[in-house]
């Protein structure tokens, strides 16, 4: 399976998870490849809107390009949504990490499995806030 297919499948998994809890959710095809900023997944209920950049990894760290996080911030600001990253480390559940909790690197940002466990939220925690 290609990396692109893995990413698409991960995004679709999140779409199903949110709809199962009666949150409207859609995957934005081509996010990151068009001229306008857009998240991977857009989620809402009657009270909250979330813009989410998604990643999966078999490693203990996952990196985000600086432009990905900047685009997420821009979209969320214009749309009126909360910007979040969602990372699924191999063998773990999805963790939702605020962009403020990502560690800045020379080229962008990084989420570690340890940071996700300590600072991130699990799915049920995110939707119950």
C-alpha cells in the first residue's frame, strides 16, 4: 500500500469515527496540494468546529512541515475552527494534539508518542470537551 493510500485510509477512519458520534465530518481530498490552505479533515457539531491535520506512523515521532501547520492555522482562523493535529502511532489509538503542544524543529514541527500521551487527547476526550 502506498503512503498516499495509507494517509487516505487514516483520514477515512477518522471520518467514520466522528460520524459514529454524530459529528459531521468530511475528508478534504487534495488538502495540501491546492493553492488555498485546507486541513485533511473538517469536523463540526452544533457547538464546535475542528480543522484537523492527520498523520500515521510506525515510528515514535511524526514530523509536520512548517507550511502544513501554517496552512492549518490560517484555515482555522478564517473558518472559525479549532486547529488540531491527529496522530496515530503504530499500536496506539488516535491522539489529538493542539498545535501549541507540537515541538518546533528547524524545518517544522514534531509530535512524539510521549508528548501525545502526556499532552494529547484521545478521541473521546476531544469530543467531550
